[in-house]
């Protein structure tokens, strides 16, 4: 069961690395606008720095989860799962905040939070057994 939780953590991390790319590197592109909604050139310019910064938050959460998976695979069975849970739990928390704060973004919050939620559940169950 631990392996399933770690695979889910990797998938959640990869999703958040993709979100980093959209927000920090591809902001204003057709792909980013397809995900986040159409914006005018003025709106893109006004939000670019905020999106850039937010993208790095997503990247760091992804790295944290991936580091936890790597350390677990290398035999660090205390700190590895703890880091994987810290990363995926923070991803889940961010998705909850988005969903609660903005009804218009609830679908995005569900998409952003499903893999982290599953990872947290499976990892906690695997560690409890």
C-alpha cells in the first residue's frame, strides 16, 4: 500500500510541476489561458508577477513530495513518508483554500486536490498498518 501512496504522491507532484510551468513560464500563452481562462493583454501583464510567484509555490510542493518519495525509496522510512505527506498535504490544503474561497474555481480545486487527497489517504493508511 505504501508503494501506491508514493505513486500517487509522484503523480500529484508532476501535476504541480506542470502548474508551475503554466504559471511561471507559460503565463499568457494559449495553453495557460485554456487552463486558467482567457485574459486580456493588460490582465496578463498585471498578474504575471503574481502567477510567477505562485508557480514557484507549486514547484516547491512538488519537489517536497518527490524528495519524500526518493528518500523512502532509499530506505529513509521515517523522514521520506513525512516529507511526501508534507508536500501532498500542503497541496491538498491549497486546493481546499481555493475551493472554499472561490466558488468559480471549485472545479479547478477538485482537479488540483484529487491526487494529493488520494496520496494522503493511502500514505496515512499505509503508515498506520
